[in-house]
C-alpha cells in the first residue's frame, strides 16, 4: 500500500533529511586512503545521534552497522569492518536517518584519493541517471517513467543497471511501497501523487548488471566483478517540481 504523507509527516522527513545531509558532509571529509571502514561507521553514528536522530540501518533486519560502505565492485550493503580504504578506489556510502519516527535515505559514491577517469565517469553516470529520473518525478507521471529514465541514461553512457534491487517508498518505514526499479517501461506502474515520498537510487555498473550476494548475507557484488556506483536521494512528489530532502 502506498502511503500519502501529510505536511506534518513530510516536515519530520525533512528534518531527517537535514541531519543526513550534514552527516554526509562530515563523512565526505573523512574519506581518504588508510581510514578504516569501521571508523566511518563510528563517525556516522556519533554524528547522527548528536543531532537527535537515529541510524535507520542499525539492527534493521539484523544489519550490524549504521551505514553501508561499498567499495569498487560492491554494489550495496557493504558491511564496514576493520579493513581500510585504498588510494584509487571508489566507495559508496549509504545511510538512513530516523527522526521522530520518520526516515530519510541517501547514498553517494566518492573517490578515495586520486582515482582514474574511468571510475570518475561511473560516479558521474550514477548521479546523472538520478537527475534524469527526477525530470519524471512529477504528479501524474508513473513509476515506470522514472525507471525507464534511469535505464535509458545508463545505457546511453555505456553502462548497465542493477535489476535485483530497487529504490523504494519511504516514510514511517525505511522501505515502503512502491518499489522504484532502475529499469522499466514508460507509462507503467503506480501513478505519482502529491505527498508520495520516494527513495530513488541508481545502481549503475560498468559491465553486466547481474549481481550476487556474498556469504555474509548482505554484501552485494557484481557477478563479473566490474565496478559499480550508487547514488540516492529521498524526494517528495509535489504539485510542481519534486523536492529533494537529502541534497
């Protein structure tokens, strides 16, 4: 069931989004060769709680950390452990914040130190695909319009999209209806209405979009072990242009 949010509910989600934006800015400054993934998780939780929020991910379906840290071929759900980031890698940071019972969710992919052009291009494609989709996130359009825009943008730039995982509705629950795939046909799926809140997340691969889950039950990697980039924001459908809560 798709939940239409009231203005009061959206205000709480905006506050969750504000906290999330601030924490992302802190984390971006900490990303460097040699830092432990676990340290990024520690910083994120501290900064979220210091601002009056709660980490949405910690304990969610048993997830053991406050953020996901996904390097190179890891698409999503990389668990932040004691290993370090290395020069030349790209790292996806995905985090959620709960504020007074309402969630915001966002992801960015960052370079670690000096990164080659191929990797930087993939990061740009993931971000560009989100903004291509945003053009269709308007009242009266359909989820399939958003999905088709993501896939079309990725393909135009020589990349593929992940099909096994999707974006999602968000609000009182971290994951709500409707699913928002990275592929689809225009004019299909639920119609967008004012007050819908969505987490649109582009999961872009340089090779095949086929993925697999590792033995830890969380970490999702590309089957061909080629690179992946992740970009996500929480948005609100309005009577005009969509509002981004996490940018």
